[in-house]
C-alpha cells in the first residue's frame, strides 16, 4: 500500500458521495473496534453501498482504501489484521420490522475478506447487508470527518450521536448500554462511573466537539447517589463548513486564496473562510482591510471584518471623534487573533498526534509476535499509575491517556522514528 495520497478526482461512484448510510443497528455493534478498524468498516460500507444487496462480493483498490482511511502505510500486515478483526466482530441488531414486530439477529461484520494483487475483496452476510442498506433508519457518516479522529472512543461516540442531530438528544441510555457502545463493557475498571467519566466520557466528548460537525453535551440521571443513565444533547457545530471543504474544487488556485496566504492566513483557515463566506465576500473584506493602513494584526482584523461585515462608509468618518468605537474594534481584533492562534495550535497538535500514532502502528507491525509481547511488558513496567496501566491493557498502543509516554518509549527504542 503506497504512501502516496490519491486526489479526490480519482474517486468514482459511491466513494465520491463522502457519506455512507449506516443503519442504526449496525452502529451499535462495533464498540470494541480500534480506530483504524472502525474507519475501515465505514469505508468498506461506503464503497459497497450502491450494490450492497445486488452483488455477492465487493472490491476496492488497496491504494484507494488507504487514502479514504487516511492510513499512509505500505504495511499489509496491519491491514490484514484489521480485516481479520472485522470478520471476527459479531454484529447484533434488535429492532422493529416493517410490521412493527421485534426482530433480533446476529452476524459477523464481514463474512469474508481477502487481499490479492493489491485489491481487497470482501462480502457481507445477506441478512446484515439488508440491515445496512435499509434507508428508513440510518445515520450519515462523513468519511472525511472520521479522518479527524485520533481515538476509537471519540469516533464511536460521534457515530452514536450523529443520527440524533435533528432531534437534539440521544435519549436516555443505561450506563450498561453505554459501556457496550464504547466497547468497555468487559472491564471491571469501567464499572466505576468515576473511571468511566474521566477516561471515556470526557475525552470522547471533547474530541467530538473539536473534530466533528456536531457539538454534544452529556447529561446524567441518578438513582440515589449513583449515576444510572446518560444522554447527550446535540446541536450542529457552527464551524461545520470547515469539514465540508473539498480540496479538489481548486480552492487553492483562487486568487483570493493566494492573497489570504500572503496576508499570513493559514491554509485551513483560508479555505474555511472561502467556504463559509464565498470568494467575492472575502475579497471585499480583503480590500477593506488593505485600505485601513497601520493594521498590526491583519489576520485578526480580517477575521473581525468577515464576522461583523465591516464596510467602508460613503462619508469618511473622523476616527478622532469615535475613540470608543476604535477601542472596541481593537479589543475584538486582539481577542479574535488570540482565538485564531489557539485554534491553529490545537489543530497542529491533533495533526502531530495522529501522525505519531500512525508511526507507532507501523513500528509495532514490523515486530514479530515475541517482540511485540516483550515491548508491551517493557512499556507496562514504566507505568506506575494503575489507571494508566489499565488504560494501556484496554487500548494497547492507541491508549490516548498514555500517548506521550508511548511516543517517548518508541523514540528511545527506535531513535529518530518520528522524524
């Protein structure tokens, strides 16, 4: 699987749809999948969707699969392991049929998968294919958004919340059901609400709010002093436009984009502004800011101009007679500039973290089984906190709680690995 990324123009059919209709029942079954396995599951379903009930098997080029998942490794061992996990994962649904009768069923998530000559061929059981294809009950999973996630729990929570965005709430879930959805129902450690909240709920909520097109807020219901149920309030993320940008539209070739970049605006922010406001509006504000002179923070001032729709008045205002207005504008500029800097810093941090986690996956995949066991035991011996140790037992090298320690461990084991 080559490291080269494909351009979206090379994708056809279902893969260009960017979203996949995913049956509610199917969303509930893969809580214990790793982040990579969960992404693979969505991409394979997206690829197969148009012929889900009419074709016995489906195929996808391994290079295309790598691009859609955002996985840049040429190591087929990890891909094989992930496909094996999907075939070994049990899908279970419990829902009403068209006549209102209760229907329960179980199936492996993939009935088979194989890799041959750089092509992945796979299939779903007929019963599961019908459930996945049912258009009456589905959630739209945006494959571009899922690439922003760096934890399986965050993506699992996003999938289980997104389909309720129109109703505004997931409804109440017992903690036992919620643990199952997050894939931690088999751990005694997470029977404690304190541990569940600190290590699963709070980090997953934070990632959904930072990395997706929805914003969620957990609410809890108690019986006595014990928390028994949880639900999530859901609303659209006001920054949703940043996730709808398609680089193949040629945004980077626009004159307004190039002007923004020359003014010090970051690539992501420039594309977001163009997507949100349109090319003409952004150019109008660029012209306005250019005519002001003496602007210390061009990015901050331009952001305020876009947000508050600054316009050049027909009659020039004597600024000396409006010090309050000037002071307020300067304060808004400073505040927005700080917000922009913090946003860019968080985005860079998430990108770097995801990159390092991919490197770790690649390093681990190159080790033989004996070495892998030894690596885990050695790393475990460096953890003194029992909470950290339990999290590593549950999540292995993708343990977000131990991310920095994991990076330090592999840097010492393989100097320069992250360069």
